[in-house]
C-alpha cells in the first residue's frame, strides 16, 4: 500500500511579471502586444501584476492559529493482490495533546488492486507551535500476515494577530478597554467581527461606530481591511450591572472583564477565529472610605450657590462613625454646617449627601476641602480636587 497526504487549501491569484519598454526601443511594441495576448493578464490593465487566473498551491504554505487545517488522505493499493481489514488512522500531535482526526474508526473489509481509500480531515487549530500529523495504516495480506506502518508530517502553526489591551478606570465605576490588534501575517485580512464578550458583572457598549445621518458607520470606513503589520484600535465601555453596581466601589484585587472574539477572512474567504483568554484588570484601590461625585453642574454663576451630590462608601471591613467637615479655599466656599454627624456606616454600604457651595473667583475652579473623620479610630480622610466647575459672570451666562 502507498500512503499519500495533501493539504487542502484555496488556490491563489496568478501573478505575472510585466515586461515593458518604450516604443523607440528596439523591441518596439512587441512586449506590450505579448502582454495583451497573454490570457492571464487583466484586459486594460496588463501592466498590473494581478492576473485573472487561479493557480493551485505549489507548497504546504503557512497555517495560522484560528484557521481550519484540512487535509486529503489517500491509501492506494499499488500491488496485484487484494488486501483485507484495512484500518487508516490519523492523529494530530501537539505540544499538549493528541487528537484523533479520522472520520471513521471502522476497518475496510478489502481493497482491490489499483483501488484506494480516501478521507478528508478537518481541524480548527487552537495551539501555536509544532504540530505532527501521524498517519497509521494496518492491513492483512492474502497470506494472513498482518502489516502496519506509519508516516509523520510535521508543520508549524504561526500566530496571525498580536493583541494588546489597556484598561482605563473611570470614577463612575465604568471600565474602558482599548484593544490594539495588529496583523502580523504577510497578507491582508478582512476583519469580519471584533467583539467583547463581557463577564457576568458587566454590560458592554462598543465605541467603534459613528452615527451619520441616522445610520451607524464604522470608524474604520466601509472597507475593514487590515494590511500586513497594520494596527487597529478598538474601544469598549463596560458598565457594572445593576445588581453589582452597589458593590463595584468595594471590589478589591483582580476582576474578570471578559474576552475578545475576533473573526477574519483572508484572500479567498478562508475564515479564521480567535478568542482571547479571560481579560483581567486590577481593581483600583480607594482606601477605607471612597467619596465620589454623583451630580455636579458644568457651569455656574459667580457668587451664586449651586448644589452637588456626593456618594460616600465604606470600603473597609468595619463599621464607621463619620463626621463631615467642610473647609473653605481661596475660591470655593461651602454653605452649611461643618462638623455634623453622618451616623454609622456599615461595611460595603453607602450614603448620599446633598451639599451647597459657591465660588468667589471666575474660571475653572477645583472643588476641594471636604474632610471625613472616623470617630472610632480618630482617623481623618482628606478629599481635595474632587472635581472641576467652570465659574462665569452672571452677565456672561445671560
């Protein structure tokens, strides 16, 4: 028996090398006429290297992570005898596991001379590095002798994309994720889908489209092609779900955000897909007490009171008895009683405060001067530069 293996890949576009010269040169118009008569060239654009014909693969080519490896396996009886009980087995050995790719595990009863057993195997490649296709054939001759042989086909799986992520933590418990995706292959890619599958704690909003005339258009244009070595940035905003929103301020340590799902197509529609592992970010630390602004106006009048709403969260593991003090600055003046008792605040619980203040100086002013004191431990927490507000004259605002 003779064993043959061939990788099944799509054909490629034929590329011709144009040869031209000026009309006053010795060949004259001969080269141009030959290119026009060449059936492989594009009519009207003969000097382009891209042709109209397809060529079959001449070598194994490259295979990338996320693509589907397809192979044609054939066992041919090259003798004049009938062989029996033929069993063909194909395994794929990776660095971590061995996979059986055979479509059927049943043995063929007999194989006549000049006949063959064909099989096509498929496998979605999920590991990079060295892969070995192990093909084994066992059969029985006419004399009853059992025969067995194996063949090994070694190939490398390359990395198609380089993915880098960055996290930005907002004061409103939102998390912004920037994903930088670079095409590190030698051919362009059509990016069919790049989405973020959030974890159970978050809802996600994609920030990669722009509304134009009531229609949503991609920020990358109508053609989402990624040329070799080009990089593209995708942005996502994750908001905690309602049931987790109250606990978002007291989460400590590493939290799981979700995973990226990337789907692309190459030259003739070969599809590839990659899913990253679970993306994790380090939750920002807020100390024992977290103070966040819920509402604040953008622009206020000079020397006129305005209201803000603060949210105070106990991020510690003990109950606090808090006292609020308000300290004036050169431009910001607090309205109300300083040194008032806020009461006991249990762990992971929050309270909302409505405060009034005014500014005596125009321009962009920083809200500062809040002090929280825990009477149990006699510890004071200072909060300056909480937010900025634009102060203008009342005449200018009118």
